[in-house]
């Protein structure tokens, strides 16, 4: 497997930083016993250190319950599962320590933070309400110099709360020490896509409304709730996937050409896209659809009706599948529908960006058969980026559809490892800036309102099926746009 390089910072004079081995960093994980830590964070750290063993990371696990030696054992087991060489594993395990702290009790958090070294990363792997309450307790606490804060989604639950959370965070540390984590920005996804698009004149010249008819960004999962009701039943597909990950993907696909690959440049360009993104026809009801899975079979597994899943409160009326049609109102994109869709419990995984090109203006007389659209498909998944380009060819005058396929890159790290690598280096490139988090809520907020008011029906689909009938861009009422 090839090694994914650390992404250098660009100095203000345009020069790139020297890529020296990283400084030792203390990474504090609040929520050490939690699902996120076990399933995603520690495996991410493990793959980061497997690829970049020169890093020195002191892992401090923090939890309300005493984990004692269990923390070091948990770290060891996750490193072993990722096949990190024993020497690196032993070094990290030897440096790992656990602290029992109740973040919301008295001055425990303040006392703990005061004893940390400079530039420690405080990673809040906690439910949003606990993260918010803990951060409020840091108000007025003198944080060691350079302390960095890493937060999981959801970042707030609407424009107002996201703005409020931004203000709170900025009262503690500057924006470049705040990392809003979105693992879809793992370098392989972000950088390979940007590399492909901007290093090929053949693509960049047709990347606009003149040549592109529609774009679909889909993340259909064959997983169901998988015991995550505590979080998911309050979020639902719209907030869990579209507000965060898929809008970030849209921002990357639609962005203007960057002059350089660095955090400020790319984050400015993503902000430009999201500031220009609106619901199709400014109609929250017509531009959105929602559905929920009923009992069905996923592979070998019998899946109950979503409302009968453990921990689900049917009164919340949570959707497990959401679709939005958006318009990016810029000179490049006006008039092109962007359909974002994500759901759980679906029979087939479809995790991709699908870009449909317009038909040629004139098909030479004498060619026979149906001309299909050229479609570029970029897979959205960890591992090498897969590209498929569907094109028309003829044999000799009969039109046939052909698919060109290739893969790009071979990242050795899990997306969480890539994002964490940036955070440990103090490079915010692969995280979300405060203003774009707010814009992402602005884009969906009216949809949340009409859904709460019951103006959009909750459709149903059996788990394991392809979803409700008639979804997709062709089913969207595309009269309008702006
Ligand atoms: O953040 C989340 O992402 C996952 C999908 O990402 P993957 O990399 O695990 O495929 C999604 O299942 C989960 O509900 C969501 O919270």
C-alpha cells in the first residue's frame, strides 16, 4: 500500500512548510469507553501510526466510569486489529494513560485540563449535549497555550445553535485551533477528487451547467440502525448524513479551481459553494422526500420495523432515508439539479457521486440506436478512489454503451486516521470551518420545519429493498430552479 503523505501547510509567501517529523502530541479522548472511540477513533489512530510510526502520540483516555487498565488494553486491541507493528503498539500503549473525570461535576474538567501540556488536542467523542455542556464549563478556564478542540457532528442542531456554539468555542480558542470533524473529508476522498478534477483539462472544461445536466450524490447503506438508536433516532438521515457529509461532498465537487491545496484556500472555496446553495425552487416541501424502513431482510438478517428497533421512540417520527434537490446559484452551476440522498437498511449499497453530462447537440445522421448520457461515477468510500466513465461508442454505426474504469490512489489509513493526522499536525484542511457548518444548517433548516409540520409524507420501504418507488432525480419536479 502506498503511503498518504502528510499535507503541508502553505506559508503566507506561498512556500510550503518543511515536512519534519511531527512533534509529540497529547491526544485526550473524552468518552474513552464509548462506541465512537472503539469503532472509529482508535482504529483511525492505529492506521495513522502504522503509516507514520515516527509520530509520538500520548493517548489519554478520559471517562466518567473508571476504566483503569482497560484503557491501555483497549488501545492495544485496536492497534493489533489494524496490524500495527508490535514495536509501535508497545510504545503507544506504554505512553497511554487513563483519567477518571466527570466533565460535568464541579471543577473536575478545569483541574484536569490545567494539568495538560501545551498544544494538547481535546477530542470530544461524546453525545452532542454532553460536549456542549463540557465546553461551557471550559469558559473562564485558562487553557494551556495552543490547546486544540476537536468536535464530532452534529455541530449544533440548527443555524442559531451552531452560531452559538461557534461563539462559545471562539471565546476559548481561535478558529484555527477548532476542528469540526467530518470523516468524509479524509484526505483520500478530498484530495484524490480535487487532484482528478483539476489536473485534467478534459474534465475542467466541461465542469459546468453548459455541459452537465444533473449531479447525484448518494450514500445508501445496507446497514440498519445497528444499536445506535440513542444517537440516530434523534438525528435521522437528513441531519446524520445530508447536513454534514453530503453537503461537504457537494462543496468539493462544485468548487471553483483552487490556486493551491491548502486549508484556507479550499475552505474558502467550499464556503463559496455552500453560501450559494439553495433548495430547488426555494420550495422545501417539493425539493425534499423522506422515508423509513419497515421490517425486511438484509442479507441473512431479519430487520424489524424501524419503529420496533430497540431504543426508538416512534413519536419522534425519524426518517431513515432522506433526499434533497439543491441548486448551486453561481454562474458555473445555476440550473443544474444536485440530488443528495442517503438511507439505511437498503438492499444495495450505492455510495457515489454520479455526474450526468448533456447529450451532444447533434448526433450525426446515420448512427443508429439510443444515445445514452456520458456519466462519470466517483465512488465515495475508503480505499482507492474508483472512477467509472460511461460513454457512447459505435460498432460500426450502432451506438453501444461502454464503461471505462480505473482506480486512483491506495490510501493505507482509515479516513479517521487521515483526519486525525491533520489535527495532530495543527492543519485544519480536512475539517469543517465554523461558517460552513452554519451554512449547512441554513440550507436544510426550512426542510426540517416542513417535515416537523407534516407537510412532506413519511414514505415506507421494506428493509433490504431499493427504497420507495420513484425516487431519484428524474422523479423530482424540476420545474423551477430559481
Ligand atoms: O457519520 C456517519 O457516517 C456513517 C457512514 O460512513 P462510513 O464511512 O461508516 O461508511 C453512517 O453510517 C453513520 O450513520 C453516520 O453517523
